[in-house]
C-alpha cells in the first residue's frame, strides 16, 4: 500500500516483543496491509488520508496490557517499531 523505507526498532520494543512472543514481521505486515490495529475511527481515517496526502502513518497494536506502535514517517524514509513510553 505504501513504502516502508528502512525498518528499525527500538531496543525496548525488541525486548518487549521477544518477551511477549510477538513477531515484528507480523506487525509490519499488518501495518503495510492497512490494518491499523487498535486505533479509534478518527485515527484510522487519518491513516487512510495519509495514503493519499503523504503524511505520517501510525498503527498501534495491543499486546497484553501494553502496546507496540509502528510509525512510518511522512517522507516514507523509515518505519519504526517502538513502545509508547519511548516516543
């Protein structure tokens, strides 16, 4: 659906995903397919608009009591997996 650019992850997100048996690849594939995860309708609408206007794309996936965020920058140069506390 869009370019991901360089895919990176914070050390905290990598550790969290390993501890919780979550695949970074699975989250990236969901993000790329337009499955924005656990966002409200307004945020999902913004992402759909971002596919057209080139703004930042943001997904949030609940994992147990926490979340992993996936953010693709507006210039599509990079996509980062991170924890909300690392933003």
